[in-house]
């Protein structure tokens, strides 16, 4: 009658603790939804990111109506009519006569599913000439909701890819520096310090200036990722190096050495995994830095440029107070950046609580 | 002759002060000559800080010796590069002092034992499993422990795993660095019995590094007493116990066994 008990590693045990932190779980779900939306942006967005309608510049969010002449009907939107008031301000008036029902799986702008299969169906939308602006429109009458979804692709992926690159470099170089010590250590650490000496954002600007300006958007995207990760690895490498100095004297490392295991295998299998709890926290806490870095560059017009959307360059619209008072919804990308950064920080903190046993001891 | 040490020295440099002319060193191991014959267990005894662990690690080439040479079956291994040393590694294995830190907490026992086959290269899966199960049974653990993590075992069991890890390489010399010191007395007893048993089965020779003289008496034919990096006495076990020559040995015996040593306090002083 022996029941098979699955052995849990210490990491798995720690993850059970994470699930008890409700706030962190909620944040994880929010991020999950964000990433899901970004991946399937083509399908979820009613319009493509460059679909513009100049007549609807800064059109306010469309109201979705469920009641038609006192009776419940399928959801529809009214047409909007652009007029000017006595101060020559734009005013959109609802044309109650023209109704456009919201349709599911409607044909619209063409796109490719995951960049491969051509398709033109969207989750929802209205038939032309009606327009649906769930979150309002921007200066050129492009749907803010659609652009937020497309912008999420860039803003959210840049953090993950950037962190993946810079952490692989940082972990490996830090591991090598700490494990071998001596001259190798000196050289790697001096390079790190040179990187850390220069204030981050200026280094970012300088490196961006070194990139040719005739790059297309994809090249710009990748150059930004590479620049961001080029800046980020040094701090991590230093800390990992310090941890390696103490980890390499552990007896299981000596035992592996005595068994003739190669140095690089020892670093990868026996040293770096023990820095994992720290690295995971550091990853979670540094992703916001990448997102903000990209937003900062794009806000200044050095990052992703129109017509391509990123949360940063969408926010550059909101740099003028006049526009904000007239169309406050253009601040939405900023709010999304805020939520994303908050979520990563909360998750990072929760992971620290459950992965770092010393921290827990102090609480008791 | 299984292992021979010739004038082995290990000096650890101390940090150099400004305007200091000569660098100072800690002489952890100072001019040690030692031979170990196959099948003849040697107990290396000494207080903490006497350099016995360092000596063990020099034999394993975990530290390079500052001077001197280590011969394994007549072959000088001190000058070998890491790469050349690798195939010889399996001949000498070590069981470390602390069973809690000598097993990687993130590796299952299967991973720990699997590491042995990295060196040997292509060993078929069935063969691996067979050998893993073989050593686990030999050290008295159940085969089901393969997929468990170290934190699921007690100290004594962990030390058995550490012994299994060393045995799977089929070593000729097994260095036991305070291997039973951190275990409680009854478990010590069990592990020592196990070691005796394994010696016949696997044709092993032990270099038993310890400060515990009681254990040495049970397991070793010869005793080397180390003091401040030097070997001060080397003789058969019973001879050392019945007729210690060096004052430090006398003091050590007196401390360990309430052994009535007749020496004068002022004759020998431990600084």
C-alpha cells in the first residue's frame, strides 16, 4: 500500500509559497492577459495599427449601445459626425440614425497569423463606413485600442528578449569570473565597471546615435533590444561573480571536480543554478527597466517610429497638455506601462519572499 | 605502492602589506613524505588547522602543490594538466566532511551519480542504471532513493550517498575527510562497519583524515600524526597507541582517550 510520493525540489517547494500570495497571483494573471493580447494582437484588434481615418482625429471613445428604441438589441454603435463649435473646437456628435451592429469574426485589414498564415478575420468590428473606437482615436484617427495591442507587442517583448540576452551574458561572464578568479576575474570585472560608470540613459542615447538612422523598423527594434541588453548585463555579472566566489568552495563543487567534471559543466550545473533564486528576482525586477528604457527612447522619437506602435511612442502624443485636456485617453499607454511595471515589481517581491529563506526568517 | 608523496609543500600567500619586503605565507603543508600501499589503510590524524585536509585536497589535485610531487602508482600527477589528469581522476575519490554541503541540493541522487559517467563518456543507459543501483545497494540504501533530493535524507544517509558517489567511479584510493565526524556516535559506528565491508568488496584503500582517534584504531593499519603542516609521527596503529614517541602525539592521545601519558607539561607546549 505504498503511495507514490513525488519528490519536490526546493525550488518547487518555494513556488508553492508563491501561490499563497494572492496579489502576486493576480499580477501574474494580468501580465498573462497582457502577453496573450500582445501575441494575438492582429486578431483581437479591430483595425491594423496603421489604419487611419483623418476625419476622426481624436475621436472620443465610442459608446457601445445595447438598447435600441427601448428594446434590447444586439450591441451596436452610432455613427459620429465631426462638427465645429463656436470656438472652432472639434466636437463629435452622435448620429442616432446611423447604426452599425458589432459583428464577430468580421473581415477587415489583412494580417498574418503569427507572421505565417495570411488571414483577414478579426474578433469583432463594425462594417464600413462605421468606426469603432473602444478607447478613442489618436491624432490621425487610428484606433487607440488596436494600437495599444500592437504596441504591447513591442513594449512587452523588448523586456523579455532584452533580459534574456543580458542575463545570459551576465550569468555566464559572472560565473566565469567568479569561478576562475585571478586575471580572468580582473579583466571581466574592470570591463563591467567601465560599463557601469556611464550613466545608463546617456549610454543608451550614445549607443542609439551610433546606430544608422536609415534602419527599418525591425532593425531599429533589434538594435534597441541589443543596446538595452548591452547596458544591463554588467550589474548582474558583478553580483553573480560575488556569489560564485562563495559557491565554488562548496564541497559538492569540489566533489564534482574530483570526479573529473569539466569546469564549464560545473559552472552551468552546480554553480549557476544556485544563483537562480537571486537571478529570478533580479530578472523580474529588471524587466520594467527595459520597458521603461524603450518607452523613454520612443518617447524622444529615437526608438520605434510612426506608423509602428509602441507604448512609448504612443505616449509621445501625450506630451502636449492641450492634447491631454482635449483627449485624455491618449494617456492610456502610460497607464498600461504603469500597470505592467507594477505587476513585475509585485511578482519580483513575492518571489523574493518565497525564494529567499533568510528573508522569511527575519519576518518571524 | 599506490600513492607516494615526496616533499609536498603547500604555502598559501598572505595578503601583502604596503612596504613589506617579503611576502608571508601560511605553511599549510610543509615537506610531507608519505606512502600508502594498496590495501593498507592510513589514518591521518591532527588537530584542526594542522593541514590534513589540505593534504587530502592536494592528493586529489583540487589545489596545486607549491612544491614536491605526488605519485599515483608510480606516475607523477603533479605536473599533469587538468585535461591529462581527468582520466586518472577515477582512481582517487573523496568523501567530504559535511554530508549537508557535499551533495548539491538541486540534484536528485540520480543526477549526482550520473556525473560519474560524464568522465567515462558513452555508457549505455541500462549499464548506468545497473551500476547506480549496485552502489546504492552496496551502501545500504534502497533503489527508490534514486529520484529523491538530498534534503529528503538524514545525515547518515547522505554520507552513504556521498560514499556511493565515490564508489561508482571504482576508485583505488578513497580519501575520507572527516567522513564520520559530523555524524552521531551510533551512525558513526554503522558507517565504519560499512566502510570495512566495502573495502573487501571493492578492493579499496582508505586514507582516513580525522581528529577522532577511536575511529582510526578500528579502521587503519597505520597512523600518521600531523602537526603544523608536518608529519611528526608515522607508525603502525597499535604502536602509536602503545608507545607514542612525539610529545604532540602523546598529548593528542591523552586528550582523546583519557590516555595516561607520562609527559611533563613544560616539555612540550602547543602554541
